[in-house]
C-alpha cells in the first residue's frame, strides 16, 4: 500500500508542476499583462514603467521560476488592485471559503447518504422513484439561480435566515445548502447503487443466516462496503465545490477566496488569479490524495 | 416423505426438522412443488438433484431467506416440534444463527471483506447469547481449532481475503456452530472447492455431527458426496422430492426412473466396462409454470404413460423408502 | 414504464426548445435588442401588462419573450458546439490511451488528472477575461475544458473492446491503425459516447449560463439566459419573475437533455458511470 501511495504522491507533485505552468500561462495568454494593468490611456513609457516595476520585462522562464520560488516560501506576489501581498488577501478569506465548502459537504452527506440508503432498500418501489426524481431535478438546477430564488424566498417573504454576508454561522446555511445541491445527485446515485449491490451480496446473505438484526445488516455490514467509493467521491466533490464557491460567494456576498477571485478576474489582477488557481488546484490534489489514503484505510483488501 | 405420512420412521423420536408440502413460486415459475422431508438429530440427510431442481430454494425457504418476490406456502414446517412456518422475519431471525445454522456454496464471497474473521464470528455469538467480547472470542478460537485450523488466534485477527477458499469454508462452518445449533443446513458446501479440500470438509462435517448430535441437511448435486456421508437421501427433480430412502437402500435399489437414470450416469470404477456406453438422461430440466399437473419427469422418462399427466401418487418401495411415480 | 415516459418528456422538451430556437424569432416578431426606456419592467400580459409584450419587458424595455426565444438559440448553439469540440479532443485522447496502453495511456491519464485539478469556472473566467468575451471564445474555452468525461469513458470502453476478437481479427488481417480505431473500435464504443455527449451538452449550457451570469461569458446585449438572470438580479426583489423565467427555461432545458441522456442510456443498455 505504501508503494501505491508513494506513486500517487509523486504523481501529485508532477500534476502540481503542470498546474503551476498552466496557471502562470493563464494570465499571459492574451499578451502583455502590463497593458491590462496600465489601462487604455497609458502611454508607452507608463506601460514600460509598470513592466519593470512588476518584473514583467524579464524573460518568461525567469519570471516563472521566480514566482514558483517565492510561492514556495509563501510569497504569492502583490495584488495590483489591493496593493497588498496576495498571501494576506488569501489568508484572510480562506477560512470563509473552507467553511462554506465543509458546510456544503456536510449538507450533501446528511441529505444524500440517508436518501441513497432509503432508495436502495426500497428499490423499484415509489419511494425509490421519488428519490431518483429528486436527484434528477437537483442535477438540472443552476446553482446561482437556486441561490437567487432562495434569497428572494428568505429575504423577502420569510425572514428566517441571513441572505448575505457572514456575521455569524447562520450566514453559511443558505449558501452551504445551495452548494450542496451540486454534489447531492452524484453522491445519492453512488450510495444507492452501492447499497443495492451490497445488499445483494453473499456476505449479507451470511449475515441474515446468522440472524443478525436488520439494523446491523444495513448500517454496519452493507453500508461499510458501500461507503468506500462514496468516500472517494465525497472528497472529489468537495474539491469541485471549492471551485464552484466562486458562484455562490458572489451570489451571497461572502468574503471568501471565490469572491476575491472573481473580482480579480474581472479587474485583471493577475497575481491574485494566478495564486487562487494554484491554491484551488493544490487543495483538489490534496483531497484526492487524502481520498486514496482513506480508501486504503477503509478497504482491508488494499492494505496488503 | 414427511412424518406422519410415510412408512419408515416408526419408533424413533421427533425429527429436528420436518417439512411437509413446501411450495415456492417466483413470478411465473414454480420452483418447489410440494416437497417434504425430515431430518433427525445425528442424521445427515442429503438433498440431491441437478441445478434448477429447487433444492437450494427449499433450504432457503426453510430459513426464511428467500428473495422478496418469492411466495412460499407450506403444509407444515416444524423445528424441534414447534411450528416455524408462521414466524415473521424477526422471530425467524432469532432462530437463525442460534438454533439453525446455514453455510453456503461460495466461501470466497460469503464473508464480509471489511471485517475480521473474529469480529464476524463474535458478532453472531453476542447477538444471540449476549455477554462479553472476551467470552465470545474464546469460543470463536476454540471453534476454529475444532474445525481444524492451526493458529486460531492469528486467524481471528485476519481478514477474509487473507484466507484460502478451504479455510474460509471452515470459518463459515465454525461461525455457523458458534451457538451450538441443533440443525445445520449446508448448501453445496464443497462445490466451489478443490477436490482435495472437499474430502477434508466432508470429514469435518461428519466428525462434528457425531460429536454434537447435529441434524445435518446437506444439499448437493454430487452423488459422490452423497455416497460418502449420507444416512438418508432425498432426490429432487423439478421442484418435487421424487424419491426418498436410506442411503444404502437408494444406491442398492433405486426405484424412480429419474434416480435410476442418475445413478446409471455416474461411472463407477470397476463396475463399468470399457465398451459400455455411459448412461445419460435425454432432455433438460423443464421450467414449471403455475397450473402444471402431473409428473415433471414425464417428457424425459422412458416409461412415461398417459396417466403420468395426472397427479402422481406417493408409493412405498420398502421401509422408509418412498417415491413419487405411477410405476409400481 | 416511468423510464420511457421520462425519456419521452425529455425528447419533448428538447424538441420544443429546438423548434423555438429555429423558428421562434420569426414567430415572435419583436426585436430582442430594441430598447424602449418608456416601457421598462412591464409585467407579462396575463399579469396586467400590455399585449404588445406577452411576457413583459426587461429593465431596458426590451421584449422579454423575444429575448427568451433568442436565448434558446444561444444555449443550444453553445451547448452543441462546446460538446462537439470537447468530444473530438476527449474521444481522441481516450481512444489513444485506451488502445495503446503503456506510456501513451500514462500520458493521457496524467492529462486528465491535470485537467480535473484545475478549477474549471475560474480558469474559464480568466481566459474569457484575458482574451475578451464573445460567443466564439466561450465555445472554444468550454470546448477546451470539458473533454475529461469523454476521455475517461472513451478510454475505459476502448480498453474493454481492445481485447475482443474482432479487433484482433482486423489487426491480423493487416488493417491499418486508423481503420482499426475508427471502423472497429469507435462504432462499438459509440453508444457510451453518445450518452456522455448529451450530458456534456447539458453541462456546457449550464456553464455558459454561469459564465454569463458572472459577466464573463456571452457579452451583452446578446440575450443569454444566464446574462438575463444577472441583469434581472438588481430588480428581483420587486419583480421576481424577471429572474424566474429565464432560470426556469434553463432548468427545463437541462432537465430535458438529462432525461434524453438517461433514456439513451437505457436504450443502449449502458451501465451508469458516476
């Protein structure tokens, strides 16, 4: 198992490297960033001054390795817009995004897992069909639209929950719920099919022949085996959700990394965009590696 | 066939398991059509037949382990004298693993890969007997030793995938015996194992039976297994028990045409001459739908008559020897 | 039974949207771009507005129905074009990786992993922002980013088909690589790919809506449904229907496409991949 994980870790490092290059190239894909920073009215001298100030006049490879080197030490450059170190900006906003992601994942698991189990136990019957329908509808729902509709509902009609900002933990409920909808269909389907397969397995038949209680059979024996792929998917979904936080944060006005990224993109604040792309990619890579480790832990067959 | 109706069980005690008139239907297929059998303490009763004859279904019907879409009806089903036909799943669950044990054909997939052998065994024990984990572990270790495993302590902490097929089957047997059941149902326990391993398992089962006075219902399609361990044999075909007799008698004097065909098709070293053709039964096992009347074997039987299309009478060929046929 | 009903419903929705996209603008003769600042934010005709604008007007007085109908064109166009582009890229990669195995496959898997690691929306936004917003750019960007599922499915199915007899027979008969790939392998993995294609169309449509909603997708004044929702956001507390209608349209279309995809999956007997 350790050899397997080592291979995965090496692969992760290689992917990181590729993402670094991609992220770096991203901001230079349309040409000279100095032009964008300087604005349409700038003179050639102004543009050149900006170039020198931000080190954009050096050869590309030099810029790249310089950036990587600094990033490794925690220096992600300075934001053109805020004139602050990017690292500070990100550090201030990361907790909000991470909390949002975790709340979203929590909602997704709390909703999808029980529903998936219930659907599996009632396979083919009305309850199963209803649950499958819900998954289908959830998949087609645009998250930003759902967010807006909920804002109208809770902001205008029922005044139960805050609809913008995060004064306290309740501000994460609505956005977290909307975010969870993107992960629920996949988790639901996987849980359901995993449970159906588990319940039809020979070892469940043995458990029944041993007279074990229904609760033990479903929750302990079947669920344990159905859980393994779900864990991997859950980690991946968290990664996607963090990527999708950009939409939710703009809709609900949450001061997170996603909102920062959106502001930076629309205002061509390249150092920030570069850094956030890198950060999100690193988190995703870390999550998938963690999912592999968790899988190895859960499945004794992988440990040998 | 069933006690009270057949001829040969006079003077012996109540059978541990008595089934009369078992019928099982899946959708449009009649898998079991009025099967009856009885198993006594200390007796190995082999239920033999080819695939699809309904023998596994019968065993599962007794245990209440049929698929949700199965419809079961039975004239009488008694375990240790008490009626179990009317029990719901929860009540039946109290008997399963405790008074009645069952082992299955596929040892490779019949154990949960996520839990250790020990935890699976102790869970069954503590479900029915309660008590401390310590006592359950001790019992599990002693049973593993009893089924012939060296180093039980090590095995208890291992996961199923770390054991070979033969070892897993021994674990299954030990697990089924954790609560000292009166009846053990073994559904093709050796079919998926190597020939060399089979003999060991059969010997183990025979030994355990002698020691614990188990009633053993052994389901198999292999006449070799029957010859080796059976005290009593019931031959099943197309959902019915077509012949039932003490083992020695069945081999000496098979009466039902199907049984005779079956025995004739097994090559016996020394008895078969090189130029003799090996017997075989032409045709295939039919799929019986609802409303089928008469003998299920008539399309393949060399002695079929017009009257075979009507309800078939139960006849006796000797003490404790019954068969279902129009022929006398 | 319900499965067939669902698939039929999906076909109905998609078909209807197609018809609307193709013929709608000729039927609804109002100009989706014509502003009429005197008639801003009028409600639909059945909620008290004028008959001239059956679904009312938006914040710049433009006919809502006309914009909705035109938006159908945009969604379907982008969805199809992006799925086509990503399909070509993904299927090629998957075929090569699945067929050759070894280093080639390692490279393909590496590419897929890299693609999955990057935050999709953010990268798309960055590209559009850097290069400039237009229909072509949006299609290209989505096409260059959405190929991963195509690649994964093409790769897995190619690997399964690779070892089958008819492929070996073709190779033994001296068939060239292209022939084997495109005449033997591809037709047999096509059902799986068609199912993936429908899902990718739906995804592309949703993503375009997200990009346009965030202001970095289809440029104004083109009536992308996502953009309409963004524009209506400022007025949604007064007139919720301003964002309800395009959102509902989006939801219905994506649902319809997903239903068709599920129906195709049942038709081809394809096992579901998460």
